[in-house]
């Protein structure tokens, strides 16, 4: 089990980064609005996380207490070390800090759920209980972009998704991906845009410096899907416009990418792709 879950975690990182053309993100065609990283940086970064995912599987397999927030704290401590390993592998580029958080949770929860015959998303909810309260409401030393945006815009970002059991993945992205047809490239691009129709992306807000950009993203992503997605010439043209806008304004859809990664992971585990 350890090997298969770890393997699917790495596959999900690599599947996401090689999917192209992704607006506002690194792929094999473009660095997007990320001059400090490219596809090779992401491959190096992904491989540096292998031991972390193996450790996350072991934590999930061996955890005995009924308080799953303690399991999350064990994972989080390992994640702090992993961030340093990632930055060493990428020469300081923040390629996968969000994925260390979110995919680490999914890997650990999947391992625990398979060991204890529990439901994956319920396990995640129990692991991350009180996370927004602990990290964002009670924390007076706001450091990360997500923490600062919570103070300014009252959005919980990745932590709120985790505490709620990732409803965007559970209710939107995963059912959508399961029902898509066509090449894997088309399916993953369309799923990314489906995620973009409903996500309040902290990375995008940080880059834009305002919350209004979220309405713009939702409208553009919805238009892309309404036009038929990537198989449609009009859909491709819409995606190119979105990509051009992201490059012009230095916009990143990093939050959407993190949600695509964990969606891919669950899809691999369940045999949807």
C-alpha cells in the first residue's frame, strides 16, 4: 500500500505540471508568470517530496488515537522539514508548498482510511478540525499570503477547504473529472477550469492585490466550459485569452493547481483515470 499511494502522489504532481496549456501556471510550453521556475524545476521538486509522501503513508497506517487532529500535527511537523528539502531542490523556488500541505493531507488520510476502513473526506475533516480557528483567528503573527488575506478579505483559503473536507474536490472537481471523456490532457485541462469556476484562489488575489479578480476568473472559466472546453476551437481561443491575460497581469492560478493535484490523486486511487 505504501508504495502505491506514494507513487500516485508523485504521479499527481507530474500529471498536473505536464498538462498544457495551463493559464497562469508552469507547463512544458511556458513558465507562465513564474520566471524563477520551469518544468524541470517542478520535476526536481516533485522527486524531492517522495520521502515525505512515504512518511505521510506511514503516519496514516500507524496512527492509533481517535483524535485525528494529532495525526495532522504529526504530518505538519514532517511537512516543515519537507519544505526545506523542496527549497533546496529548487534553489529557493516555491514550487510545491501548497501541495506539501494539501496533497500531504490526502496521502495521510488515504493511508489511514484504507487501514481503518473509513471514508477519505470524512477522515480529512476530522484531521483538520479547528484549523481555521487555530491558524487564522487565534494567530496574531500573520505571515503567509493566506493568513494576510484572511485578515483582509475573511477568506479561509486552503485551510478552510481542508477543514471542510475539500468540498470543491469532493462535490465539483472529482465528479466532473470522472464523467469527462477524451484525452487525459483534455480531461485535466477542463477539470482545472471547472475548479477555476468555483475557487477563491489566494494566489490570484495576492498577485492582483484585490478580490474582484475572482469574479473575472469565474466568468472566464465558465465561458471556456460553456464554449465546449478544450476540444472546441472557441474553447481553445478562450483559454488562450485567459493565458494572455494572466501573463499580462502576472496572475497565477496556484490555488486551482493545488486542487487539481489532489483531484488527480484521488482519481488515480479510485481508477477514474
